[in-house]
C-alpha cells in the first residue's frame, strides 16, 4: 500500500539559487549589466483556464502523485525561436520570453540540453526579481535532458550567452512548460499544505535532528510532487552523492528530469515563512529492489558547499530500534518530523508478519502523507534503517501504521532484484554494518587531491587527436598548489602535465591535458593526480576504456511526432550509397540518436514526411524535430519542413580536427513580421529564386496558394492571425511562421 493522496494546496519554493551544484549564482545575465536594443520575442503558451483545470481533478484522489500544474508540450529552441544578437566582441546572445496567462508559477523541461565550455544559460522572471543559473557545461547530463525548479508568476525569460569560440555548439530545446494552476506560493491564503497534525522540523521534536535533517530533500517531477529522498554516506566518506528513496517513486518516470530540492523548511516552529531551497537536477539509477521497495540513486552533481548538505549514516543490522523518527515532505510541504516512541517491529509491505520491512505501529507525534514516500527511518543514533514504502497513518487515522523497507534486507537481498546496498555503501569492502554520517564540509585530511571524473575521451570518439580532460577537487584542509597530472594510454609512455595555481578545500577544477595521436580501435586510459604528502590514495586514480575511429563526427537527434509511420531519414554519400538510415519501424514521440565518423567527402542528409507536414504532426500537437551536428556544431534543424528536407555538407578531414562544411541550401527571409496586406520575400544570400507558396492555418488547413511569387506577396483579404508560409522549390521546402495584423 502506497501513501494516500491529500487534496490540499501546497507550498513549493521559488528558488533564488542555481539548480545545480556546479553553479554558484555569482554570474548575472549579460542583459542585466548591458543596454540592449529591441524587444525580446514572447511566445505565449496556450492552456485551459485555472478554474477548468481544477474542475478536471477528481474530488477525491487517494493515490498517485500530487499534481500542481499542467504540462504543455512546446517546441522552442535557439534555432527556431527567440532572438539572436551579435555582440561587439564577436560573442552572441540569445533571448526568448515565455508567457502563460494566470500562471502562479512556471517550470521547464528540456528534452535536448547541451552547453559547451563557456556557454551560460540564465532563466529569470520578467521583473528580474527571481533568477536561476548560470547553468554551464557542468549541468550537462548523459541523457541530454534537463529540468528546472519553479519561478513565480506567468512570464519568464531564457537568456543564453555564447562565446564566439563555441558558436553553434549549444543545444537548448524546450519541450515542456509547466503552467502552475494552484497557488502553492499562498499569496492569497494561509501557508502550509499537509495535515494539521504534522510537526515542523524546527519544533522541539526536531531539535536533536538539526544536523541529519540537511540530508533530506523533496523530489519534484514536472507538474507533480513525487517523494522524499535522503543523501546517504558510504565507507569511503568521499561525498559520492548517493540518495536513498523508494522503488515505487521511480515507476514510469524519467529520473533525468527529477529535481531534488534541499533545505525547504520553515524558518522556525509554526512559522508562515520558509527558507529558500537549493536544487540539483537529474540522477542515475544505481540499484533497485522491489521486495523492500528501495532505490539508490546517484545525483548528477555533488551538492556544493554552500548547500550545507549532510550525508546520513546507516545501520544495516536486523535489530529493531527502540524508538525512531522520519523526516519528510508530506504533500510537498516544508520539512516535517514524525516521532515513534516505541520499538519498531519486523513486518512485510502490508504491515503483517514478515522480514522485509520495519513497521511503525503508530506515530506519537506527526504522521506521513503522499510525498513522504521514500523518506528515511532513523534510529536513536540518527542512522538510516529503512525507507518509507506505505501505510495507513494520517492525521485522520492517528493510530494507523507505516512500513519501511529494511536496510537490513536491502543490504544483500536474497530476492526482489538489486545487487544490494552493500556493494555501493561499503566500497572499501570493510565488512562494517554501521556507518556514521558526515557533513559535506567535514574535513578528514589535511592533504588530499581527488579525481572525480574523466570528461574526455568519451566512450566513442571520431577526432584524430583526442584531448584528455579530467575533473578534480581538493578534498583536504590545506591548499594544493601546482598539482601534477599523469596519464597513460594502452600501458605506453607516461605523460605528465602541471596545473598552475592554488586550490582551497572543496574547490573543483577541470583540467585539459595535451591531445594525443591515436590509432583506430579500442584503447585504455589511466589518469592519476600527484601532490606532495597526499594522505588518501584511494581517490587519486581513474581509468576508462574508449574507442576511436578516424573521421569527422556527425550526430543526429530526431524526435518523431504522433505519426511516425510517415517519416524516414537517411545519410548517403554523393554516389548514392546509403550509409545510415532510420529503423524500419518507428515509435511515436521517441528520440532517435546516432553518431557517425565520416571520412573526407560530401554527404546528403535527407528526411521525409509522406503527409507533407514534416514533424509538425498535422494539428501541431505532439511535435517532433530533427537536429544535425557536424563536429559538435549545429548545421541544420527542422520541424515544419513539408515533404522533404535535404542538406548537403562536405568534410575535409585533412585540415584540422574541425573540418570545413558547407550547406547547399539558401533560405527565404520574410519581412515585416508581423505584416499587414503585403509581405516581402528575399533570399538570405541575395540570389533571386521564385517559388510556389502555400499558406496554412495553425490547424493545418490550407487557406491560400500562390504560384511563382517574386519579392512581394499580396495577402489580400487574409484574416488577422498566425499562419504557416510554405515555400516550395524543385530542390527543397521551407516553412516560416507569420503573424497577420490589420488596422
């Protein structure tokens, strides 16, 4: 039995801090400190009224997640929306405003998100009072997805700063806008969302737990509040960001879009005021087990020092605690504590006789609700002994029970899936059954340089010379000056580089070593860091296997719409040989991603749609897209490309690691836009090309056809509104959006 749902409004913070550990909030958007000309284009998000959305909710909903918003599918990117501005130093700035009428809040999901080195993305409210970011390359996930916390109100601005050295390398594709239709900021009502019997962590009952409470976070997913999670320590005490929650919290969810919010709590017992929260986006699954309902995740980044998080200790022994507490976020509310002042009992997931769970017979203070699932059960030594699976306890049923999956069972589970928590929480294989917690800023060593990740080379590589890039940090109290990095490929010559500078405690750094010439095939890389008098050798070395193939890297990422049977795509050389193509059977609303290493020559990428609406999806719902990247530079993208889009590009692999390429397709430009009775048409390269033009309504209905238009097009009696203008030439089809206004 999982936690029941409560039908109450709730409060979820408006974070003023960056979402990811690598960002420190010190970078302001470029537009905050520079005068820029012109308006920022505003995209208005269509949705039902707040009242209608509330009416659609069932009056009584005792299961599932607490929904606070409507998820609206959109298709906005740096390539098809917003405004680019050239800066005097050769850099560029992209801005896009989003507006959703009557929204209490907005939060975002990106289904394609990649920022190159030096690129910075900020997201802020139109009044510039609330800011998220700067987001940087440190926020990239392997899934190439990203999600944000909430910003208050109904209008926000996305701003991306692009240095000239990484021109066209970013991928920022916004797929979902969450329109908040519930007033969980409580601007018009009393603060608080959970049942009245819940107890703030700042009250007397929580006084002994002010340290371990900092391990607890709320888990946000799109338009809903999911569960509670807890950072958990391991025997290496190396701050690996493992997070314990419940198996059932992950069912059917994409955890790369999870947002983990720490420090969301009232500033004092019973207060109507709360402290700002700190968030980390995304995680990977480390281990799962359904019998004891456990899930061990690894956050995509280590929470930074100023979050002041705690890594909770644990007890894996099958010994019943004489008393226990649970720290959690019931119904998405601020952090609460529940207290059980009698021994917990052996149980199963139904609160009956068994050995997979601990049962809390009833709570002396507090309770649990939907949103509490996954929260840790702590013994009297403040060590985790389990995580919440379900139960009957509530403010209505104060004698109801709760069951928590046992740490003792999850440690080495005989059944129910999973390798067991021992493999991850005791990496030293010490055999201990109890581990104390530690502060994120606790100092264990005076001198300790630690490698955390090999950023490059990746698993598969195309470049002739592959740079070695690593991330490291100072894990000791004393400053580290001029650390030495050594690396070796395939057990060959040991090479060395020195990183000049000084690093204080927990300061992280990315260091790029020299590129190496490689032969095609599989390779093994070993990297280690050396500093004088290093006291901890367990975190000095990293190793990885990778493959290399000579050529230029071509990458495509294609998302189908609701009608995938209409689509196909392929890559061919100029002799007509097909080098790669779409699968024979495609699935709706699915991302297809491939990377190829191309030799010198010219190539054609062709994508087709038998219905003539590209990946627009007839009515515009469920839109797809395609992106084409050559050597990490975006060279083409499309949504509404009609029946066919074809891009020819050429590679000269002998001229540097970034080969030359050329697009063999001009582009129509339409102005003014918005327009009245007339619109001007010209080619961006000045070449005069006549074309047939079809004009569609946003519903996909054709309203006008024009044959062989020149530089001026008369729209005649066209009604005001938004239209899609389709240009048809013998070689390609292009679609542009226009807005018609009349005096």
